[in-house]
C-alpha cells in the first residue's frame, strides 16, 4: 500500500521536489482507516496532504504521507425550497466543486472560483477571496479522529473560523483528517459584487445584470490577470496574510504614505494590503536565483523552476525583513512551512 521515497513534486503547487519516506493515497474513509492502522507500525509522524496548494516543503519528509483523494458530490434538499445541502468529498478539486455548483445554479461560493487546492483544505484556513469566505456558506464537515478512528461532525462554531484561520490550524492541528465538507447553498440569492475589481471586470465585459456564471467568469478573469497558474509557474497564492495594525499605526503610516491601501476591520484596527507594502519596498518582480516575487501581484512568491523550498523560504524572510524595516509592520506567513 505504501510507496517508499516518493517524490512529492507534483503534489505541491510550488513544484518543489522533496521525497516522502512513505506515501499512500486514499479514496475513501475505509481505506484511510486501514492505512492509519497499518501506519501504526511505522514509527514516523503522519502528514496529510490535500491539494498541496498552501505548503512550502523545505526538506524531505521523514513521515508517512497520506494523500486525500476522497471524491463525490451530493445535493440534498432542505425544508426551505431555496436552500440545498451540498456535500463534497475532501479530495475533490476545489475549483471543480465550484464549477459544479455554478453549473447547477447553486449560489454562495462563486466568488471563490479558481482558488487552487482541495475541498478538504478549504476549511483548514477558511479560504476567502473577493469579499467571500467559506465560513459564509459552510454548514458542517466530517473528519476522522486519528487516535480513535471515529468520524466526527464539526459545525461552523466548532471550526472557530477566522481570517485564514480555523481550529484545524491551531488546537486540533494534526489530530483530524477532514473527509467531507457540506455547504448550505441557495438557488436564488443576491450576488456578492461589492468588491471593486468585480464591478470593473463586469463593466469591461459589458454586463449589467450578471448571472451566477458570469460572476464566476469575472472572478476567473481577474485571478488569471494577476495570479500565476500553478500549472505554469509554481506558487502558493498569497504567501503572507494582510497584516492587521492599530488605527494609530495606520494613521501614522498614512501621514507618511498617502497612497497606503488599508481597510477598517473594527474601531481600533485596520488591515493593510501586504501586496502594496511589498511593492513599495521595491520587491515586486524581484528575483533571487530560481524564485522571485511575482511581477503582477507582490503577495505571491513564485518558483521559476528548480527552486528548493529553502530558497523560497529565504526569499520570504527577506520580504518580511524588508517590509519590517521600511514600514515597521510584521508580515505573517500564510503558507505552512514544512
Ligand atoms: N496591491 C499592490 N501591489 C501588489 C498587490 C496588491 O499595490 O503587488 C494592492 C492592490 O492595488 C489593492 C490591494 O493591494 O489595492 C489589494 O490587492 P488584491 O485585491 O489583489 O488583494 P490582496 O489583498 O493582495 C487578498 C487575498 C487573496 C484574494 C484577494 C482577492 C489574502 C492574504 N489574500 O489579496 O487570496 O484572492 O484578496 O480577494 O488575504 C490567497 O489567499 O492565496 C489569495 C490569493
């Protein structure tokens, strides 16, 4: 069942080549349970891989790597004729799932079109884009408890969602394997168009009253114009989170940099656009060996081919240090460094 010394290059969107000591894929919860029982005799830690779109692998993994390939999508009616419970296997490709929903007229996750990764990874960091996060339509998920091998159901509250955060990145890290995720989606709903660039793109396309499909297409166009396709250029989306600073710090920066991009989070805090900070630090398009800061979106680090995880990690440290020196702002990595 397990393959030894398996190259993970095609299983991480940075396209970094590192070896897993042991590797196996699972397509059902039953197979997963069997693999976990077998793995008990191997004295190495477990590492669960989804779409590999939010990790930077910096070394060979002396671990038992299990790749989630649980597929399947089901749609169930609810008491409300407008609402449906849509469940996807954790190993479904996120964008294929979004396309399924859009094709079937199910509203709620269209703004999350084209985000790389798997369905099971989506709740781990509450993926978000263009004014929508999965917590907005999330209903529940099932996850296998690694020590008891029993499947448990988590509600949205149980998941403790935050900005690119959930309990699975914190208190329950490494304790559960997500097997399926259920969303509450609507046949008729208002489209979420308040994000500036969506309006601009729809205007570009000459569309006034967009359909669900047209919104999804607009998002795809925006992402394609700024974000590199991991199949062509290794990357992991935003490498850093947008930092949250005090209103005082934001006002102080604004006085010095009138073009500062910031959004109010609450009465006393603002979120700053990390991409703007990096660009203003002179690093947009900067290259270091085989990797660099993306030319069109400074929040994204890219592998031009053959970069090691450590090269990319060093580049990310340079970005953090440069931004800290210029603006006095700490950038936090969004990508998991392994
Ligand atoms: N900006 C720059 N220079 C850059 C990049 C951005 O000045 O190189 C400015 C833009 O002009 C804009 C602002 O920063 O005024 C925000 O840029 P953008 O709309 O591209 O979004 P972002 O804040 O950089 C976040 C998410 C993305 C998501 C977009 C759209 C995070 C860490 N990133 O990026 O998520 O697609 O908003 O909603 O919150 C991801 O998490 O992997 C990801 C791609």
